[in-house]
């Protein structure tokens, strides 16, 4: 479908979140997007995607050619453990409505967003795209994980039965401007940035829970955005694609904390509280499939990404989600 000005309408569900803001940033300087695509960034205020009628009204209004489906009920470990039923049901409803609407409105391409936390709990490393369903996910987030796993299954089923061009991407830990910087319920980088900010303000130690030894892969939101838009335009298989930095770019939580401290110009002590438990030591994902498709892609270094995220947080402290 083409809009009146002959540009392809690209609908971004969950367009007001961390990843949606990364896409907004990327397309603002991307020539193809500027010339031939027209982006619509949705928030829950534009329609509750748990509701079929509201979802169809959104599709009727915008008539998208392509859809990037980011909207999801997401939360930290505690909420995932306490509300498995809601994480399963709400995400199933959102995903079912979006996929069915994409079929009915003859959307040319749907890219849905999965997560590495849907992978099997007991596995060998590195994990790749073929291993998603090889065993149950970690029990703590099984509601969320099974709802996400079904998106992968249904992308293939819609393709097989209706010829739909649906696929999904699997990002590792994402960070960047516009993240949720809540220390209790947020993810590791925004949590560290906020904690460090408060320690600097109060003149106290910057205390990290655990030994700092666990390793993680982080992707800067704008890098992820660029790769998602590339997937939308160029990757036409239903099978999922891991979007991540490589194994060689895994960083320890300790190194990360030092990087945050440097970017925040924190003058005090960085302290590791080893009385607190470490999470899993590592959960390395393989990016070999991505590398084979995009050998040219250069990731933003963790130093530069953290620097930009810290600068954004300081500038937007009053209004940032925290
Ligand atoms: P955010 O929490 O920052 O944003 C979530 C978005 O979804 C918001 O735009 C929100 O709208 C929208 N949304 C939530 N519920 C509904 C609903 N019922 N109807 C319509 N819209 C809704 O998410 P992220 O940008 O961090 O995540 C995007 C995707 O990436 C998600 O699918 C997530 O599972 C996945 N992901 C994220 C990772 C991370 O590290 N952050 C890691 C791996 C995967 P509103 O603002 O109005 O509430």
C-alpha cells in the first residue's frame, strides 16, 4: 500500500519506547526513509493493542505497508515472577491482534520483536537462532517467554498458510536514550546510570550488587534501530534473526560500571556488594547469522553508547522515565 504522497507507510507499534525512539533517531538521517517511507510511531494512547477492535481501527486509519511490532508488556524480574498470567495473556492478545491485522490488511512485511530471555534455561553457549524451542525458558519469566516464543511459531505458520512475509528479530540487552531508568524495575545499564547519578549527587559510594563478574552483550538502541529497518527492507525469511554484538564484545558488569562512572564523571568509589547474588554468569548469543548477512555493519562501542546515554539522562533528568 502507498500513502497519498507515494511513500510506504511504516507503522511502529510501541513506537514511544526505548527501541521506537532509536528508530525515530535513525530514520531522521536515513535517505531511504526520508525519500520513500512515511513512519507512524504508535503509543498505547493511539489504541490498546490488547483489544481487537482498537487494533483494527489503527490499521484502518494508517493502512501500513510495513509493520515493526515492538509493543509489549515488559517488566523486570519481580513483576515477571509475580504476574505470569498477565505477562502471558496481554502479550498473547497484543501479538495475536497485530499478526491477524497484518494478514487481513495485506501488510507486505511484519517484523516482530522477541528477546534473548525466551531462550531455553538449560543450554549450551553460544545460543543461536535454531535453539529457541529446545527446552523450557527460565521459570521466572515463563509467561512472557512463551507468549514471545509463539510469535516465532506463528510467523512461520502465517507464511505457510497465507503467504504472509512475517519474521522476527531477537535483540540482546538494549540500552540508550529514552530507556526506563527505574532502579528497581529497570534493566542493568539504565539502572547503573541512575544509581551513579544519585551517588554523585549525594557524594556517596557507587555500589553495584554482586561481584561484577557476569558477562553480557549490549546493543545500542540506534544500532538496533538501523538493523531492524534493514531487516524490514531486506531480510525475507520467517526464521528469526539475532541482532547482537559478537561474543568478543561481551562486557562484564564490573567493566560496565566503570564505564558508566567515567561517563558520569563520578569522583567517588565504585564498590561491589558481593553479599548480593550474581545472575547467570553468561548467556552468550551468537551473531554469526547477522555477520554473514551484514559483514559491513559497525556497532557503536560500549564507551560511546554509554557516553551518549549518560549525556541524555543528565539533560533530560526531569522528564526521563525513572
Ligand atoms: P518500552 O517499555 O520502552 O516500550 C513499550 C512500548 O509498548 C510503549 O510504546 C508502550 O506504549 C507500548 N505498549 C505497551 N502495552 C501496549 C498496549 N497494550 N497497546 C499498545 N501499545 C502498548 O519497550 P522497549 O522499547 O524496551 O522494547 C521494545 C520491544 O523490545 C519489546 O517487544 C520488548 O519485549 C523487546 N525487548 C526489549 C529489551 C530491552 O532490553 N529493553 C531486550 C529484548 C527485547 P506507551 O508508551 O503508551 O505505554
